[in-house]
């Protein structure tokens, strides 16, 4: 099998080390091909919420909650993709009620954090209490612990983590010697969409690489037509040839790969169109009646002002009320007893 990188005709300074590394990568590829069916989800969800069952929209909502937690706690992409894989595989094996989705979502993130701490031999950066508090899932840490043990038991999580599309992407990028930073973000976008949930993980990773290489070739061709000193697209063509050989090694047909490519491009186009739109959602404060009364005490406020009695005509103009001697120890609290003690705070805004 050809490998991307230096052309066979070009000299190589570390041919022995490179050969050893690629032999190890191909061994990893064979191991991934054996493990892939075990970690492949097969979801079959309804379009809408019927009889309390989980719908496709609820699944995507849970995936976006996991991505928000990933961004909030600044977690790596491995934790997010692992949590989504656990969620999809659990819904594949178990019939779940929609009311249990929030607890299952947080529990999958909790398991992913535990596996990362075990794999890296470092303590967790996010505690269970913080995870429950920020997620606002209306479940307790005890609920998350119990649900986490159920998920681990049903999925038989004996392997150190899950084999996900992100592992395949990194393996293919190592074999093809191409960058993977942009591809990791695309994997997150694809896995958060139900349309890509049942896609074969290795096929999804290879499709993302194909799409990236094709866009690079289009850009290089455009530059070559305008600038004679533009870089040559030979390297990209060699990487496409190597990607085609990886496709054959993973037993992927052209028809299946083309269908997945169209699906991924559609998902990415919708995501980019949504990101291009300006944020128009107004800021709305939703408060309970009890909190509202604390912030704005209306029990001592009236909508009608008391009537001011006019002075009698027989009262002289220069008549003044008698002055009241006040000692330093007296309080003026009795004169302002009708004013609320706590300040009136604005809790709503126009924007």
C-alpha cells in the first residue's frame, strides 16, 4: 500500500523509522476494523415524540447539550465524541423514555470524563457536582452515579473508551500525513446531527478527508490559473491515491462513500448557514412568582396615590407647621414606613 508523504522517488533521511511507524499504524488499522462493529450505533428513532419515546430531535438536543458542556468546561474533542457514542449506543440497546434523556446525557459525559482520567492517569478537571449544576438536568449527583453504572453495565464498557469516528480520523490523518485540526471540528458537527449517527465511523472519517482534499485541489487549481508560481497540486493528488487505497483496505464501496459524502456536505452546509445568520434571539428573563416577589416586592405598593387635601381658605399664607424637635437618637423610619425596604430591581430588558 502506498503511503502519502515523500514521493517514492524523493530521498528520505529516516526511512527505517518511517517504515516502522507505518507498520504500527497498519496494525492499528487492522485492530480498528475488528472493533468497529462493536462500537457502531444503530439508532431507529421516530420523527416526533410519540408516547413519551425519544425522538430524533431529542437526540440532537442531547448531543448539543453535550457540546455545550464541552465548550463550557473547555474539554477536548475526545470526551464529547465518546459521550455522544455512549448515548447513541445506549439508545440502540435500550428503550428509553424522553423524561430520562437529561439524566442519561449527563451520565454519558460523566463516564467519558472518567475514562479520560483513567487513560491519561490524571485527575478529573470537572467534578460531578459541577457537571450536574451546569447541565441543569434536574437530577442529583446520586441519580447520575446510578445511571452511569447502568450504562456501563448495559454497554459492557471494558475497553478503555470507545472507538469513535475521531479515532478513525486521526489514524487516517497519520497514514496520509495531513492536518487534523479542522477535521476534528467537522467530526463534532457531523456527530451532533442524527443524519450521521448511523454512518459507519471509518467511512465518515474518510469522507471528511476526501472532502478536504477535493477543496484543496479546487483551491490549488484556481491559484494555478492565475499565478504561475502557485504550489503544485501533486502532493494532494498523491494523498487522494493513498486515500483510495485506504478505502479499498476498509472495504468501502464507491456508492456508499458517495452517499455519505453528500450527507456530510449537506449537514455542513446547514451548519455554516446557521452560523452565518446573526443572533436575533432577544434576552428574556424567566423568573418564578416567588423569585419575582423577592426582587420586586409589590405587596406594599399600590397603583393609586392618596388624595392630597387642599388647605383651608381661612388658613393664612404664611402659616407654617410647627417644627418638631428631634434628638439624635430618634429614627425617621416611621415617616417612610410605606416605602418598600428592599430596592426595586429591573428584571426585564427590551433586548
